[in-house]
C-alpha cells in the first residue's frame, strides 16, 4: 500500500509540474505582445520553467525510475487538461480563412 501511495504522489507532483510548465507557457504567450521586450520574455520564460521542472523531477525521483515514469505521465496529463480548459485567443481574421465562403 505504501508503494501505491508513493506512485499516486508522484502522479500528483508530475501533474503539478505540468501545470506550472504549461501554465507558464500559456501566460508567456499571452504576455509577449504586451511586454516591452517580448523577444527576451520567450527564452527567459522557457529556461526558468525548464529549470524548475527539471529540478523537481531530479530531486524527487533521482533514485526511483518507476515513480519518474508515473510523474511524467502526470506531466503530460496536465498538458492535455490545460489544452482543454484554458481559453484560446482567436482574432476575427484567423477565425475563418480569407477565401472561405459562407453557406447560403
């Protein structure tokens, strides 16, 4: 039972790392057009997010390959959940292709 609890906690920690990483990516993409130096925001955000997630995985799962695999599954599950739940920004020009016709 103790091993099952550890795997569940690894799944939760992986999901939390995924929410942090992909939520940070979503925030970065939304802020890049409004930032004064948006060109620097993209790589800075990437390396900060990568360092935090890599540190979480390295510290928590250094000796437990099975738990690392479960945590990576949670990480990817968080990505899928955020894609589904976070709002998207569509502009009127990208909502419909320029050559598209309306049905009569």
